[in-house]
C-alpha cells in the first residue's frame, strides 16, 4: 500500500493559557494572492497540530487561538507545496537470479508528471 502525502502543521503558543483551543484556516495558491481562507476545523481543537490532505498544489495556512470563546487575530501565513503523486504505476516481474527463499520478486516503477501550477477554484 502506498500512503498519500499529507501536510502536518505544528505550532507553539506560549502567550495563551493552557486551556486555549485553535482554529486552522486554508486557502489555495500562494499566500499573497488575496484568496479567502476556509475554516478547516469545525470546532476549536485543543492540540497544537493539524493534519491536512488537500489535493496537490500550493496551499496557504493560518491559525487562530480561541480563549473563553474569543478568537484571536490570525497567525502569520505559511505557504506549503504538496507534491503531485506519482502516476502510471507499473509492477513487473524480475527475471533472472531470484534467491530460492523468494518465490517471486517484482520491480515497482512510476512516472512523475512535470510540475505545473495549480488552477485556483473558480
């Protein structure tokens, strides 16, 4: 099984009390293009990390702190590039010298398409 690549955000927060919770926001594209952010957390979360599995492309993230129901201004923006997954996966039997303990062996190869800029949603 091949696991998909994901984005893991982590942060520190020494300025707020221990019961602080957080919201995570994401926008497609670079951080300077003015695209609106979408709230990725349905409810504030207590952990200082967030795992996201968006489509391949450029993504921008921000985090806010929530203390006693009041949400802070957003953190500085961070831009993340999620790579394109390999395509055209092929499995071929290995011919020739295979150790006797191995009933069969296979080569796995794939083609990585050329990089291209993500198309922002309409």
